C-alpha cells in the first residue's frame, strides 16, 4: 500500500518509522531538505522536497497511486489544503489531517465532511483526554482501553510497599483476589513475557490486563493508597493545558495553570473562567511552593520544553505530590527515563501515531483488522484487539490444543458482558473480542495471524 | 565501524558469486575441459568456505550503518569479490601469473575490458564464459543484486541507500520507488530484459548461442571482453550494427527506461542528460566520418565503423571493429575526449558521466556570469529543477579527484618506459573502464607488457573508476579506520 506522509516533524517522523517498519511504501514530503536527508538515511522510504499543498509536489510524490495521505505539517491550514488538493487529484485517496488549533475543534466534524477528510487527529487534545483518564485513577502510570472501555491494560510501578513485591506470579491470586493477567514486565529497560515462576521485584513496571470494573478492587488489594484528585497544578499554558483544564473543570476538579507569558495568561483566563491562571515561571521553586505544590493532588508538566517538564516533575515527586504526569514531546528514548520518578509519561505524538497506525491497518485489511492497537512496555510490545468472526480458525477449540506463534499471548476474551482471563480451556467464539499481546516484531494484522 | 554487518554483507555477496560460478562450471563439464572443471570446483569451494566463515563470525550484528560503513563496505566487497573471482583463471592455468589473473577479473568486474591475454580463442569455454559474465555482474553491481534478492539485514532501514549510492554511478542517485528492494529489482529486471533482447538480435544475425550470450554480457555491462582475438571485427555488418545500438542503449540512464515503462514519454524526451549523451554521440560520429573520408571504400562502411567506435568508447565498452589506432589524429583526439565524457549516470557505463559534464559546465557558466554581475543570485538547474549546492560541490570535488588520480597514475606507470600516448591512454582506458587505448595498448594490442607494479596501479584505477573514486579512496584514509 502506498502512503504519503506530508511534514517530517515530530509526528511525521514517528509515523515514518512505524509505517515503514510495517512494510508500506512510504513517500515523505517536507520543505526542509536537511530534515529529509536524515530521514532518507534512517528509513527505507522515498522523499520529495517541496510544499505539500502544491500540485506538482503531490504529483511527484505519486498521489495518483497512493491510497492514503497523512498531513502532519506544523500548520493546520496547510494540512487541510494539502488533503483537499490531494483528494481533488485522486478521489479514491483517504486523507488524514492533523488539526490542532483550539479554535477549530468545535467545527472539526463539519469540516471533516466538507473537506472529505477520512479522519482528523489532534495530538494535544488526545493527550488531554489521556491525562484526564489517568487522573481519574491515580496509581496507574498508563491506561489503554479495549472492548469499548470494558477491558484495560494498565501499567503499574512496583515499589517496596506494594504487596506484589517479591511475589511469584503463581502465588499472586491470593493477594489480588480478582481476575487479572500480567502480560508484560519491564525490568531495566527490557520487556519480559513472564511465566508462573516469575518473581516480581521492586522497580519493575508491570502491564496488567483486567476488567475495567475491577480496577478499584485491584488497587485496594495491592495496597496502593489512592484518593480522589481534587486539585491539579498544570505547569505551562500550552494547548494541552487548555484542553485538559476544560475537561477537568467539567468534572469539578480545581485547576491552577502556571504560565510565564502574560499575554497567554490573559487569553487563557478569558477562555477558562473556572481555572486559576498564575503568571510566573513554573521552573521557579518559590512559585511552586507558594501555589501549594506540597499539598496538591496531582502535578502535570506541560511546558513546551521536555527538559523543563522533567525537572519540574522530579521536583514535584520530591515534594511528595501523589501523582505526577510528564509530557514529553520530542524525547523518544524512554529507556533511560525508567529509573527517574517522572510519574506517567505522556507523548502526544505517540498517541496520535497509534491512532493512525490503527487506521492504516484497518484500511489494509477491511475485515478482521485490529480494532485497537496500543504500544506498551516502551514500544517493545504491542496489544491489539480483534473481533472473532466466522473467518476465524479453530472456533470453539480449547487454546491448549492450538499452536500459537511464539511470543503471542491471548490476554483477555470478552464475551457479551463478561470478561475472561483465558487459560488452557478457554476458546474463541463468534463475536468475542480478544486482546492479543505480542512483542510487536512480526506484525499480527488479523486474528488468524496468531496461529502457527 | 560496524564490521560485523559488513562481514555479513560480504559473506552474502560471496554466496551470490559462488552461485553465479555454477553455469561456468556446467559449461566446463559439458565441454569436458578438465583443468577448468577442477578450477571452478576449487574456487566455488573456496568462496563458500570464506563466506561461511564470515557469516558464522558475524552473527548478531547491530543495525547501525552509516555513509562511512556503506562506502567502506562497497570498496572492500569489490576487492574481495575480485580476489576470489580470479581464482578460476589462476587455478586452471589459463593465466599463469596471479597479478595477471587479478588484473583480468578486475577488468571484468569493473566492466573495463582491458586484457592481458594475447590469445583468447584457445581458452576453455568455461573460462571464457566466466570472463564475460563478470562484465554482466559488475555492470549493474553485485551489491545492487544482493539488495534485490534479500532484505540485506534490516528491511526497514534506510542505510541500504548508501550501498546503492556507492555502487551506482552518477552524482545524484535516487530510488525509483520507496522500497530499496523493489528499486533494485526493477533495475535488474530491466537489465535482464534488455540483455535477453540483445541475445535474440545477435542470434538473428546467425551468431552461435555461446558467442551471442558472451557478446551480450560484454555489451550489457559495457565491458568489452570479446571472445575472438579481433573483437567484433570478424562478424557481419548486421551484428556490428546491433552491437552499436545496444551499446548505446546500455549507456542510457536506466531511470529513463523506468519512466518509459510508466509512459512518461515527455520526461524522457526532455531529459537533458539523454539529449547531451545522444547529441555528443551523433556529433562525434559525424565529425569522425568527415575526417575519415577515403579511409574505407564506401561511405556506409565509414559510417558503420565510426558509429561503432564512438558507441564503444563513449559507453566505455571497448569492443572494436577496426584498428582505430591507425585513424588520423583528429579522430583519435575525439575518441580520447569521449573516453573522459563517458556514458550517462545510472547506466552500466563508466567515465566522468554526461550528467557531471552538464553540472560542471553549468556551474562554470555561473562562475563566469558572477564575474560580470557579482551580485547576481543564480541557481543551477537540471531538467528545470534547482540542483542542491552540495551536489555541485561534490561534482567539483569529483572532478578534482578525477584529474589528480589520472595524473598520478600516469606518472606512476610511466616508469615502464612506454610512450606518452600509450601511458596516458592506458590510464584513461582503465580509469574510465573502457579497455583499449592507443599505440601499445591499442585495440589490436593488450596490457600484458606492463610491469606488475603498473598493473596494480591500473587495477586500483579500474576499481576507483567503476566505484566512482570515493569508496576506494576512503579505504586509504587513516581516519576511516580510527575508532570512533
């Protein structure tokens, strides 16, 4: 399948990496030849230099034969124009535009129809939604939902006080007292697929599949003390802060935004009447103290600088803030961050790229494609959700009789309203939703790919 | 430096070489040539052994591969490919001296066609086949072949670009389609197709199959090893004309054929390099024909010989239908200049390349204009698109390196005491991958008279010319081997 990616920025290069690794024919358009050169050197792709909204450039990039165009340049308007132009040149083309100006968010659905866009993505809004979900369940570093929100894969960091610490997985059931499955463990930067004899240690990050309704019980039984979030400090008045403040205000959570730029503060104050906007430098400890960092419920660092976000988060953790969330825009190497107490890490580009990859896979394979795909364990593993249909092989056969590929784990089977953590006697039935966890190296594009 | 990755590449490449030696072995078996059967068996065993050791030692390599590794890898690959590729010549006793055998195979792989053999027709057929086939393999590049059949380590990686750039000639090598493997495959498909068509045309002229295949290999790779002592001179005018046309075809940038396949006729027709290439060829034929009035009996014959020699020299093939060393000086001067111009970028030919000539002329014109209007901002264009300054810089650096190497080699081989013309044309013929030069290395003579030292200098010249200097130059740079 031929895909054109316009704009070789943060999202663009992330997409390039993921999509070219999955074997698609990728053409990358950007105005900056230097940037293109380094991309061409790293990935097996073709590059075209120029303005992606210009017809000659699109033609050069082979828009006639392409099936999908993803516009992810820095400017919303160029993205939209690019998609419209390309769609005009090739009406069969699917188009995805990144649109992130808050002023367009309300009209985005109408614009989608008017401009014949297949999808729009907004990394900042996505990040805000994600952060809000995390704030609702303090204690989890990351939550990925499946089966229309009924099943989740949550990430937990094991500290010394955790009851699972130094416990083998075989003995886990007596502690957690609910049905869960640990599908991956991240230890010292490498993902491990654990078996029954695996002993959890302090500092591990575990990825747990569980029914959504059991999450509260899980936290309680693990001894993770949580309390409801009532007051959140947001550092930096970026677009993510705006979306997040709006979401939090709606659910009655108090928000303080610390922003350095006075003009931006005025703007935010006008748009967010219920939030406290504080004009000042969020990196200054004095201001953080004065705004009560030591007794707030959560700290979210959302400035435009990754380094600053990390420093403020470290300081927040030091002050004993129960929940810290750090936004990283550029930083890819989360390996070395594992040992820092940065709390949850949110990467807007990664969230968006997950959505787009899911769309691409669905396009490639209309029936039986993954309905949801998440990268977990720092991208070393992949969790995908599939619907069992009549085309699925071995319906009704117990899993212990089937030969699954190596490194493939069936993490959960949802049948009607019940969730089942599968064992050897579990089987697939039509209309089940199953979650498959793999090491992500060989692409599992449809459910039948898991069988040998 | 990622030695393991390079080791794996070279190992795989040697496997390819061993497989390609099998047809030669079969021919030897079929013809009952005992010495060459033994030579091929021993060579294949040796190559497989080296490949196995390399592949075994270099398991679990990392995927970090950069421009430097790409260039070094290509340089080393060709060295090793030639060292092992010359074994059949040496072991079968066809060429008793090792340096001579090495010279012969380097001349083959680099598609030069310069020979140290005086008596070709007496050679075993298997040896002759392998000699001609080396042209075909070297023409499009053995690493490009490797890229076409394997994912070459990391399938999703862009580093293979460095290999293509280092092995494919031209100032600005790009992919035809996003995937490297598909690009390499398209190039080889076109190459194979054209070669087959060539064989068919030769067969139609009554040429025996074995000779047709070998001649087509020489033409396709723009190499020039003949299987007759008098090259192509003994064949009918029809076959000579077929050769002329196909030599010219293989000197065209293969991207043009790909565009033709996509029915983008306008882009091909307007291609500046193609126009220059064809224009220079036509002009040279015309001038030489005028200059040769009365040299041959009829105008048709004059035209045929002029066209054949121009095509042969310009595409850097090196076949001959007549002893052009006897031609008047003006005609010889034109041929010598054609040696430098060479074929198109992205073809199987050698030389300085038409596209580089275009860029050098254009940047020269810009410099002249700059003297008259110092403030004028000018962009050099090629086919209407602005050319990156980096490419212009590289082209000028290439010109400088080209001139220095020519001069240096000229001085070095002058030790042997041949005439100025012989030495200069020998260097030109080897460095530009043509084959025959003038006087003592003319079309009726060969390179056997040079000393071993001169032969080694010429071997390096041939490799440098085929790989466009930098992959060979970088092997001799101290900073390449420094730990980083």
